[in-house]
């Protein structure tokens, strides 16, 4: 691929038979291989506790590829090449002795990527044993979310990793940062001077960020019920999106310049106090309903559920950023499982013109909006006001889109999965798309005060039918400020 140099690497995957590895990581590595983005000498080590025949586990991984990769993108020579790179090793990650076998498989002169697709509680042990077996010097470690469940527990994990690895070799994943359209936010904002002049409290009235999913808990009840939607989605993906929209221009594209600007936004987020929590935050949980014409059970009736659970599967909230650029501009965030549509979208609503010269009854129509569709149907649309055509229309106004649909405009390009980009960046040693320790910690700090407020006040859980846009209270959250969620049907 033009412009990309790939160095030989040893890629070790801890937790290689888990759901994430089989569903996302191996398919991403396969796609990189197929695109010619893995060096001929790159080897992949699949590490897991499961004993038995290594060849049988290898076949299971290849079989997972056959199921997960779209049929048109599976080709036999690429699969064979991939299988040749792949080696399976049984290891108990908490037993130091087991690392000797790993050591044997890792050439000393190549960088080692150690991807932890395991519970975060094991990260410290893996780091300690990598160091003890002399592998730490050449390794970059990749940490999956969630890193802890609050500020304190995330500090414990980060400290344990930091004992053996410098920040420059720690790659914390937030897979939203690997999405093509999320990266495009940087291009949109900082390669077009047009937007920057409008990007502040003088011109923007409010911002909406919606990340809605139609899926439910999909066999992950045990994990999800401990976490809830605030920890699972807001603490990471939604706050990262908010940062990319709200941050000041970085002075260059290096990882630290971008991260410094994101951290400033997180530090400027106003705490949601216990007094304002009822006005500013809505917690919801889905009840039985209908998604895309199919009846689905409620959260409490999912497989392995605990019928008493009061964990939220939906959150809507109003965040405020206390700085010159954004003072007085609410950021409305909402995210939920089992919603009406899979949709990740950011809407920037611009202010009305300062003086209105058209017929007063048309005033409600006025609104310039920039709609950034992250998934599906990736694209950007700018809603502008124009005059209705026709001799009989006078100066009747209407709103219409200036539209850029990525798949129509850039027909040939396949949109890579977020993990493909992230794995490639790790192998290239680029940290831009990974989250620095202070980002995670400020994000936890902000979420912790919210969770604390909930637990002190016994925050009410509002039910919503699966297949809807969330609890009625989430509509009230925004209408209270005289606004509405954009595009809800
Ligand atoms: C993960 C969450 O980080 O993101 C899941 O743990 C969620 O609960 C997923 O379903 C959503 O990712 P995407 O890429 O499908 O929007």
C-alpha cells in the first residue's frame, strides 16, 4: 500500500480464544495481511489458557475467520499465508514459568506487540512476567478497555503496568478512535478553515452526540451488569467524541499534541452535581419491545440475567464545558442498547442569524446544522437555508442539505474496521489513536462524581421499550432547554 512501511513484528495476543479476539482481532490481522500490510517476517502468537492440541486451536481461529470475514474478502492464498504466520501456545498468564515458552518464540531483534484481550485484573501480572522473562524492553503493550471501573481501580491497573513500561510503549484502546469517520473529525475541523471560525459559543447553540445501538447484551450480561452504559460507553467512546469536537486546534498531529488538547477539555467539564443530577441526567433500562420487526426480551429477561438488576442500558445527559470557547453551549449526549436504530451521529446546531428579516412565522425553520454521521452511511451534511423555487413562492424558505456521502463519493474505497487501523498503528509505533493515562483518569473522575451522585440519591431508573429512542425523560431533558433531539422519528 503506498506510503506505508511495515516492519517485521512479533504480535502476541493474550486471550486469543476470547470473543474479542475471534470476532475482531484475528479478522483485523487477516485483513492487514491480505492488504499486504504485514511484513513477511511478522509472526502471530495466539496465547490462551486452553490446553490440548495447538493445531486444533489454530483451526478454530481460521474457522472463526471464515465465519467473520465477509465472503468476498476471504481468499484461500491469504488464509494459508495467515495460517503459516500463526502459532498457538497454551499459557496461564498468572504463572511466571509459562513465559519461558513464550520467550523461546520471540526473536530478540524484532519489536514485540503484546495485546491484552484479557480482564484488566491480569494486566499487572502479564507486565511483571514479561519483564521478568526479559521481554519488556522490546515490547509495546496494548490494553483493552475497560481499564478499571472507577478512578481508583484504573489507577491501580495503570500503576501496575507503569512499573514495567513507559507511557511511550503503552497503547490504550478506545476502538472509536480507529474508526475512519472519527479520524475524519480531525480532518474536517482542522483542514477546513471554514469551520474553525464558527466553532465556538458565539456561533454554536448546542451540540448533540448520539451513539445508539440496536443490539442488546449479546451474552455479556455478567460483564455488562457490573458496568452499565455510563462506564461501558460514556466514560470512553462518548467522551472521546466530545473531546474531538470541543478541543482547540493542536499545533501538530503528534500523539501528545492531540492528547494535550483533549485533556484540557476533560478538565474543563463541569461536574454534574447531586443537586442538578435529576435535571441533567437520565438513566434508562430497556423493557421488552420490538427491534426491526422482531420481538425482543427486556434487559431483566436476557440470558443469565438477575431479575433485580437496576443497571442502566441507556444514558442521556447534558454536559457543559467551562472555557471561553464553549461557555453556555450544552453538549447533549445519549447512548443506549436496544434502541430504534444503529446510529452514531454528531449534530452541531448553529445559532440563528442575529437579526431576522424574513416572515416571522418562518423563524422556526431557521437552523444551520452540521450533521456528522459516524455509522452507518458515513458522511457529512450541512443543512443550509435556501428559498423555495417558483414564481408563486415569494421568499418562502426551506432547509436543504449540502451532502457528502462517503460510500457514494469515494466508491472504490472499502472502509476498514477500526481494529485494522489500530493494530497497524501499534505495529508502526504510532500512539495518536490511543488514549493517554491522564485522559482515562480525568474521564473517570468526571464519571465517578456522577455515579456517586446517583448512588447517594438512589437515581431513578426509567424504563423504555426496546426499539424506541429511550425513556420519555430523555426527550424532556432536551425540550426543557427549548430543543429537540435531531432526526428522531
Ligand atoms: C464497546 C462496548 O466498547 O463498544 C459495547 O463495550 C458496544 O457494549 C460497542 O456494543 C459498540 O461498538 P460499535 O463499534 O459497534 O459502535
